[in-house]
C-alpha cells in the first residue's frame, strides 16, 4: 500500500504563502485563534467578517478555515503564519485537544511521533499503551521505528508499567 503524503489544503488545490495568509488573517499565538483582517475595496466582506474569528469546528474536532474556496486546517495555517513557512510534517496538538491551536501546543513532527500522542485505546485493560494482560501476567512492549521491542512479562501490573516507562525514556519516545 503506497504511503500518502498529507496535503495542507483539505481538498489538495493549493497553498497560500505565509505572507499572503498574514494579509488575510491575524493569528493570536496566545489564544490560538485566527481572525479575518479587513480587506480594502471589499465592503461586503468587511461588514460580515472583518475582525471576527475565522473557521469552524469540523466533525473530527479540528478547526477548518476556507480561503477563496479552499479548506485549510487552522493549526497548519497558524504554524505557517507564526514560523513563516508551512510545516513539513504533521502538526501534533501536545494536549490532544484538536481545537487548541495555541503555538505552544503545536509541534511539527513525523507521523510516527504524532501517533505516539494518541489516547489509550478503549479496549486497553491496563490504561497504559504497550502494557497488556496475558493470562495471569502483564506483558510490556514498545514499538520504535516500526520495530517492536519486547520488554518482559511480569506478575505485577506496576512492574510492567515501570518497564514501559523506562523504555520510553531510553528511546526518547516523546520528543
């Protein structure tokens, strides 16, 4: 199965330059909100939108912004406006809140690092990713760069969690 690269515009049409975005929008890095700027010679736009917050929350919880008929993810726009270039990878929301686009909550990471910040699955009996119950023992493992590392089997759930946490530190898992 081929790997598909995520394209910034949701429908894949085009990216605006960060300079153009800064002419159309204002980004507040503390609140993470985008606001429409006044547009010279467009009175109807200014009456409806100028100074108002841009975007809406989509079904997945992300904020989308439409610019000239192209849908963009607000966190990618925020990154481009703040740093002056579009992100090269995925944008991870550190606190897992998809609508929280404060710049301190965003980081440009690879897809594999982004997936480390997922919530624990609902069918996870231990409450910790990589720790599972097998019979009367707890098994700990970690996956790094596509390779699964077996960390041991323990009678104590606490010991299995400790082994997992130690491996996360050893492999510098959350950076």
